[in-house]
C-alpha cells in the first residue's frame, strides 16, 4: 500500500476520487457512447450519483468530456444504459 490508487475526475462535477468509485463511459470509434468496459475508445468518468448522471447527459458536457461531437442517438443510447443500471 503506497497510496497509488489511480485518481479520476468526474466530468460532471469535477470531484476527484478513486477510479473504482466512478462510472466509466466510453466513446467508441463509431461515435457511440457505452458503459461497456470492453469497448474500444476514449473514456470519461462520472460519479455514480444521480445528479452527476443527469448532468452528464448534457450534450455539450459530453462533447467536452470526449473532445468530440456527440450526436443525439449516442446521447440517448447512453441515457438508456444508465437507466438499465439503476436497478
Ligand atoms: Zn460527479
């Protein structure tokens, strides 16, 4: 134990914390957003917190997090995946 837990920043509220406490969202090369850990692509992190998850679904915020345009279909796909996890 040397305190080397990787820290991540929530792209909604900018809080920092250990990677394990965040949801990881991936943007695939095709431009889809997914929570699938095995997907290829750039990752962004978000607290597993209802406020952050709804803030995350803002299109401008997603575009900033991934430094790429996020289209409406991709945004809705992510919203659906987040909803499925909520149970
Ligand atoms: Zn957050």
